[in-house]
């Protein structure tokens, strides 16, 4: 049965990686595979529990006679819920941050960004889009930042090829900006929630590699743009019906929303509670401010729309379900003992963090980076032992940083390895071949340069210490 579960998981990963070919939604695949594997697991629960959790099961029975019902109850309450909780932490955090973005967007707090694009100079527009996206993605979810900036750019740039190049820069900027912080990308949330890294140490370690993997391909892509881009006339959106906020009120809401997100790592360090609770705290404060500022709207219907953020959109729900499915799928595979076997094999045959990083980046180029990162992070647990510290598996160890950087950078190579890249491919009807010929190989060079920079900084730090 363990072999069957592993085969189902591998088939699920194959379907996820070939979503563009099969047109089968990867969220549906992940949820189905995760659900099916847990059902198969619990059918043979007695064998798995006796081999993996014999002492815990004995304590759970407390002298009672072991039965099939008792085994199922033990799995449901002591094993299954643990993985549900880990998935829920990430999904609830994303739900809170995306709602924050929606509240800010509904009130026109991002309208000034469009005014920054009032130029026809291609270099200026390129770096303005790249810088804004990079900063936004470091503080918000990278998918949200990508969709926002792509929509904004799509309404400004008229030429399709220019939109494809500028959109590719937005994707790279969003992914590398998200890789810079523990709150900017779902892959980083995984290792932050398991206390594998601290927020400040992680950002300092990957800062130069992320800048290298962002600046180099952005500059390279910019050389393919003409001197001037075809733009449409940019005007501020009409908001007389749904908000009456003045500039200072919008600025205050922006400070509360974005500034609150900056406080979440500090909240986690002080309280040791899950980061999603800090995000919910920020959301509640922002929501109250929103209620106060918009309490005098004349149009009651518009006021109701403004009071209820419209964050539960189709793409967002897909991403959340995908994360839940992947976390549950990897959890059941780990409970079969297959993950432990694979980790032991890697220790015996590879035993090199940097080779593991290159492998993770290569896998991430065709498989979703969340699925890739979760798979590699599941291989090992955080440990304070001397042996684990030497292998980079202690808290703030190099293994977590290398894998986190590699999977995000690898997702830029073909475009299909990240949700941000898939958004661009769907929006502009781009082919993977065109993306690699014009963007992907440049992103690959930037990723290798960033990984080399991470290696040098880690080597210098080890020598200095």
C-alpha cells in the first residue's frame, strides 16, 4: 500500500507538471491525490501505525483493546490533523493578506502606481514596473502582486510583444521579490512556520542572490525593447460612486496595511504564535479603519460592496486548494516512511546542499515551485544536533535558504513553474517555447549567478566565523 500511495503521488506530480498539455487543473489533481492517498492510508492504518507510531498508539489506547475503530480515531486525531493544521496556517495567512490587498485596492490606495507609468520611455517603464513589483511582492503575496501589476501594465501598453517582455519582467520581479522575505512567497511561509528560519536572518542571507537573479535578467530583457513603447492615455480611475477617501485617508490605509505586514515577523518572534494570527490582527485593524472612513457613503449598495472585500476569486481559491492538496499529499507520503527512505538515500549518495539546490531548481522549472519546495522541505526536520548543523539543517541552516531560493528562481525558467508565470502565460496567450527563447535562458543565467553569490557569501561567513 505504501508503494501504491507513492505511485499515486508521483502521477499527481506528473499531471501538475504537465497542466499546460493536459489542461487538467493542478489544484483539482492535488486535492484528489491528497484525499485518495489518505483514504488508502487509513484503510491499512493498523500496519502504518504499528511501524511508525507504535509507542504513541500504545499511550493513546491506555490499556484498551486495539480495534480498527481505535486505529482510525488515532490517525484522525493524532496524525491527520497535524498536516491539516500546517496547511491551514499557510492558507489562512494568504487569505488574510489577500483580503488586505483587496481592501486597499477597493479604496484606491494603489491608484498612484498607475501615474508612475506615465512615460513612453521603455527603460524608465521597465525599471519602474520591475521596482514596484519587487517591493510589493516582498511585502504581499507574489501572485497578488503579479496579477495587480499585469492588469495595470496591460491597460497601458498597446503592443503585444512589448507586453509579453514587460510582463516577463513583472513575473521575475514578483518571484524574486517574494523570495526575499518570509512573507512574500508561500514556499518561504512553509519553512518559517516550521521554525526552520528566522525572518531577519533569512532576508539578509538571500538579499544579494535575489538582487542578482532579478537585476541581471531584467537588464537583459530591457535590451530587447525599443526605445519607446506604445502606450495608451493613463487617467485616474473614477471612484465617485464607491469611495470618497481623500489622498491622506488612502495613504493612512496604505500605511496601516503594508506597515502592519512588516510587523508580522516581530509579532511571531514575540508571541511564538502562528504568523496567520498576526495577519488577521492587521486585517481587523485595517477593516475597522475602512469602516470608519467609508461610513458616510451616499450610495448604500456601493457601501455594502466596499464593506465586504471581494477576495474570494476563482484563481485565489485555486491556489489555496492547491496548497492544501499538496500539503496533505506530502504528509501521507511521509507517514508511509517513503520520505525517510528518500532522505537517507540523499544523505548517502548526494550529501551536498548545493547539488540538492540545483536539483530543486531544475524540478521547479517544470513542476510548481510550491510543490517542489514542500517536497524538499519535507525530507528533513529542523534539528539542533551537531550533525544536522553541519548539514545545514539546523535553524537558519543553509539548506533551507538554498532550496527556498532555488525553487523560486527555477520557476522563472519556463514560466510554468510558478503561479505568477502561469498568470502571464494565460493572460497574454504565450507559449512556453517563446518564453524560454526570449526570457527563460536569461532567467537561468541570473539564477545561477544568484546561487553562486549565495555560495560565496556562505563560504565567506563560514571562514569568518
